C-alpha cells in the first residue's frame, strides 16, 4: 500500500478537476475576447466607411454648388 492516505488522493483528484475547470474557463474567456474584438472591428470599419461616404457626398455637393 502506498504512503498516500485516501483523503489526500481525493483532495488531489478534486484539485485536478478544479484545474481543468479553470483551464476551460480561460479558454472560453480568450474565445469571447476574440469574438468581441472581431465585432468591435466590424463596427469601427463600418463607421470609417460611412464617414468616408459622407465626406465624398459633401464634396460632390460642394462642387455642384460652385458650378
């Protein structure tokens, strides 16, 4: 028989399970952060695209006024 008591074995198993849960949670956080960054990038790109379109429209309107 080994020198490790059943109580210690159970504790070690519980710690292993807790560690696996933490690792899984960290993976989920990383994935969620990546998704959030992707969505923020889409919004930022759309704002830039709209801003450029508005600027071009203002420029065209200004040119027509001069004519």
